[in-house]
C-alpha cells in the first residue's frame, strides 16, 4: 500500500498571496528568513492580509540559511508564549523548514530533536496550530512536502526530518515572490528541483501518481531553467510551478543518495558550506551513472531522456545522453562539475573552498553518515561503505564511475 499526501489547499498564480485573507483563526506567527521579503514588500503585504483575516500577528525573523537546531528551539519557545493557531512561513526553504520543526516543539515541548530524526516518527500535529507555507524560491518545494532539513552545527550534519504530519495545510505558490531571486540562487534552486524530480522518478517508491508529476516537472525545468536564469520572467514563473510539481512527486516517492550525499557534505567542512542545490547539481550525474548499473533504474533514466527528446539507440546511450545534458546545464548555469572547483557561494573556481586533505580525512565518516541518511533507503542501489567512499571521491575529483 502506498500513500499520497498533499496540502489541503494550494493557491497559485499572481496575487495568490492575497489568499492569506481567507485563513480563519485568532493568532498567526509569521516566520521569515533574511530581509528579502521585507525589502520587496511581501512581508508587509502578508501581515496586512493576515490582519484583514482578523488575526493578531507576531513576527519571528532572521532564520538563517541551513537553519540550526538552536533557531528551531528559539522559535518554538516564542510560539509557546504567543500561542498561535496559524504558523505561516514565508521565504526560501530555510524559514519554512525551520517553522515545520518549530511546530513540533511548540505542540510537544517535551520531545527532543533526537526523537524526530527517525523518519515518520513525529507525534500527531494540529493540536494547537495549522501550517501555511509560502515559498519565495523555486527549488525546495517544502511548501508541499513532508520534509524539513535542519542542521546540527555541533555535529556538522544536516538532518532530513520526514513525516506526513509536517506537510503544510495550505501552500501559496505566488510567482511574484520568485521573481526577486538573484541569478545564482535561480540556478542552484532550479537544479535542486531537477534532482527532486529525477530522484523521485527512479525511487523504489515511485508510482503512477508521482511519475506523472516528476516527468512533467523534468520537462518544464529542462525547458525553462536556463531562460529563468537569464532573466525571462515568464520562465521564472513557470519554474515556480515546476519546482512545486517536483516537490509533490518526491514528497510521496521519496528521494535517493544524491540527497543523502548533499545532506552529509553540506556542513561537514571547515572551509564553508556546500550549498544544497549546487551539491545536488554536482552529484546527480555521478549518481545516475552509479544507479544505472541497476537495470530498472537504467530503463527509467532512459525514459526521462526520451521524454526530453535526447538521442540514443540503446538504454546505455540514453542514460549517457541524460548525464551529458545535466552536465551541460551545470556549465550553462555556472555550476561547478565537482567539489574541487567549488568556489565561494557555489560558483566555479580554480581552487575549492573545501580542502582536499580535510575532505579525504573525513571521507569514511562522511560516507557512513550518507549511507545512514533517510534518503538512502529509496535509492535504486544500496551502496556499501566502499562504494559510497568511491562516489564521494568521484564527486570531489570529477572521476568516471565504473562500479
């Protein structure tokens, strides 16, 4: 038996933000990240719409990129004091992910972060509040997913929290918010969405419902990401829908080891973060080659290649064409092909911010953590410790995969 879970309501299109006026409640806490939503006027609009709905509004601002356990606990404490019946999170994936975790600690103060790490172990939510998510980036699709990624900086590990309880009640997908994204963010979040769709399509938990969403998202992203990156706002609007479709697919089919590796390398090194979407873009071609040793996965990658009109006579040729096309997209989006060329902020560089010796010293532990990640279980191949170490080395040095 499978399960397919989405928000109860999804408002989309220009001016969808105004649907906040339809929420019914007494108090709303609005969780946001940096200043972009404020600078562009969306925060004030959201507050006004919530007040128009008759609610008292409190702000929780300043959620950092890659939100921390500490931030989650602070937000939950504010919620327990304010007692909202709506949690509204607006911005990139970080404030929405953070607010999802805050939600659990607001309703259940006695639980610990360790209690939530095990997939699908959350207590029953909606005892005190409902949840509304409003994305401003076109990548994570956390507005429609059962996932939240929180970083434990003491351990240097990103934890993907997974439970259908944290699927939002309401998603507001207004492309106007995404039109403010800078170029680099457009590239990284777009390739994050592409990874979501491809991993969902080859996941061992794929089904008819997720396949349709994943394939259409892949085609849209392939058609529109480069144009969105170059400033075409019609393409930017289309990408906001495409990433949401990809999110619907992966929230229900789950993901694979591209994400396992991205989660466990993102905060592991002293030189700086490997930005999540950029990590996915670098690792995806390597993982496709690795997974294609599985005949079922290879055939599904070939189906993707044919669906986006790539050429090849055999399954192997089509898989290689898909890999080549993804690498070409990385080049067009100024995304490095390997960690050895990962510069500050995730752009191509001759010298990486990730020190080679530190990477190699931490390789066994990083590989072990990646294997243990929640996303590994639905990957088409289950890597051994040796294979995961080889994969990570290939992603650092841009090596061929032959195992």
